[in-house]
């Protein structure tokens, strides 16, 4: 079923016949899986297939990790090269920021601030760094804490650099994600940072999700992979964002 969700996360509808052929299973098996996923509100069934929930569709984090995995690791290594000892580093939730956290886990002398419970769980056992976790209400899809408590806890903090995960980044819409409260809280973290770096695989470039996190003017740098389309990359660079392809 996770393979079906991965296909939907690319924004295209899927059909029973094509999925049956691709995964080499009976059409009845695909239909049963679609019924189960619709029951979990992860898709909408159509005649002969299924579609995602348009711009509000959010693939749960537990299904995202295998998508563009190698690209995310390359992005994380490049992001980590920007971090120096003694820095205060902010991390929003997301699979790419989780890879950044893993790359930084053995670094000495860092302070890491995050609103992501999964990142906090991985870093809490690292005695070499200081971990600060925001308050807030947890979301099961993203493992992120968000809301007024999150924003209040960020108000007294200052970050040298922050790495933001997004569901879309474009010239017209800026940085966007699927959930409005989460977008507002992540925007609050961005406001506390001297330097803002968006880490996003190429599938997010030029895409627009439901809720705006911040305008493009708030982003200093974008790190993405070389599969990103040249035209969207050029537009972002022309808008003043430093784009690094890895």
C-alpha cells in the first residue's frame, strides 16, 4: 500500500489496471488496498483508480522516507557542510531535515532546536549536543509540534541557521506545506534565524501546496538534487535564492 501512496504523492491519479501490471498483483488486490487507504482518508477512489486530495493531500511521514532517499542524503551532506561548531541550528520536520539531523548527530558543540518529535527522539541520546524541543500540539502525519505553544517557545530563541523542509517551493507561492497551523509555526522558526536554507528534493521544486510557510524573500539558499527542472531552478535563482544542486 505504501507504493500506491508514493505514486499518489507525485500528484498524478493512479489506475487499477496500471497498478496491477506494475506491481504484478491481481486487480482485486489493488481494489482492496484502495478501499483500505480510502478508509484511512489517504486517497479518494475514482472509477477505475484513485486520486490524492489535491493541494491539501499529505502523505504521512512514515511513508515518505523511501522516496528520493539517496537524493535526500546528498542534500543533507551539503546542508551539514554549512554548519560550524557552536552554532544554534533549527530544524523543522520532514524526511530531508531528518537526514540533516542524522548527518549532524555526531558534531560537537551544537545546539539543535526542533519542533519534530522524530528528530528529537534521535538526537536526545547524543551527549555531544544540546537539544531544545519546542512545545506545541503533535500531528501524527508529520510528527511535528505546532500551534501557539510552539510559537511562544520560539520567541525567546535566536538561530544561526535553520533548515526548513517544504512540500513545495515556487516563485509565485514561496514555501508551502499542506497544513496551515504547521505552516504558521514553521514560519515563526524561520523568523528567528539569521540564515534560512530550504532542503527539498526535486519533486518539490515548482510545486504549490495548500498553506504558505513564508515568502521566497525569506529564503537565503535552496539545496536540491540535480533532477530539478532547469526552468523552475532558473526562476528561483533569478528571484534571489542561491540554488545548490547536488
